């Protein structure tokens, strides 16, 4: 994914959050779910990557 536009979408819920990463053309690169707890938030942040690695996060 290095060098390409990445868009991260997060669907939040009470117990689980779902992350989907898209390329600049809207094609799915990766998706996964994370528990809505401190460990899950850390894993979600790791999956998104460094600040600035995504063009948009929402």
C-alpha cells in the first residue's frame, strides 16, 4: 500500500468496530473487525497505520 492513496472507513458498533481500507479507485484492499475495547482500539489503530498513511479516515 506504500505510495498509493488509501481511504479508511470505520463502522462503529457497541461491541465491535469494522475497518475497511480502500484504494484511490474505491477497491477494497483489506477489511477486519476489532472488539470495542482498549485492546481492540490499539489493533484498529495499528491496522490503519501511521498518521498520514491514509488520505481520508471516516
